[in-house]
């Protein structure tokens, strides 16, 4: 287990570190939001914009490779993104991650990075840069994950930045359908990056929706 100093840059400014690697992203956007009345999470509006569009915009600061959206055909995916879905559908987030990795273009280097997140991560734009910086300081690690949440901080595996090779090899060797994300990914050598609970707060319940709507003016 490795630790990083977290989100502060020391100068009060966000600066994206350089790793020398292509950064792709896989966004898991197939959730039905059962606790939100069954609505498509990707299509929830916050501040007048779809949640999927907010997340994709937040990734712009760090992604210079492919953007893959794991979502059913009912979700409109912006032009320029690759769409895929686990087969058969409904296999859970880990199966979605595996499908997203498989949809990436052929690797052009050993050190390519993949940012993996759920579509219910409105603050991904604040999460991604410190993870990139952390990996630039820990070149031997398999990835970096934020550690945050309430009441006790924990690893947020579905808001992480991973080296493509180790992640792909792990998922190729293990069952992914209906398998736990934490149980599977915890074996990777990951840098832990402390973040405030608000930054890694996802959107799973009506209370979360109200909180984010208030924060983003939705």
C-alpha cells in the first residue's frame, strides 16, 4: 500500500502532472438508479445538464486518449465516444469495467492509463488531476485511487486511475460478472490519495441527488 499527500498542490492551484502516458477513460453509465425511482443515472439533470455530460467534461482535463461509455442503447452517447456494454447486460460494475477495457483501441505503449469511474461521480473533474499527479510520483504502482467518504474514508475503486496492463491482466484472469469490485481490485498495488468526502460523493439516493442539485444549481 502506498500513500500520497492528497489534493493540495501547495500553491492553491490545480496542476495536472505529466506521466508521459496516454490517458483513456471508461465511464460506467448503465445504472438504473433503483433508489432514485428507476431513472437512468446518465440522464439525470444537474444544473441543466445531463450527469453523463458533466462527467465527460470533467475528464477533459486529463484524458488525451479514448473515451469509452459503458451504457445501453437508450442512453445517448456524445459523438467521439466509444459505446459498449457487457454481454449479457446487467453484469454489474466490474463486468462493465472489463467491457470498457476491451473497447479501448489497441495499446500503443506499456504504460497507458485508464481512468475508471461511474457516471454518478459529478466531481470527477476535481478527482482526476491529483490521481495523475500521484502516479507521476509513483511510477512503479498499478494505479491510484482516492480515499474518502463518510463517516470513515475508504478506497474509491470506481473513481480510480489504473495502469492499463495490470488492470487488464487482472480482469482477464478473474470472473467479472456479478463480482465485487473491492474484492477483485484490492490486490493491485495502488497509491492512496486522500480526498475530501464531498469530492468523492456519488449519487445513489434521493438525499445525494438533493445535495448535488443544491451544489450545482440543479
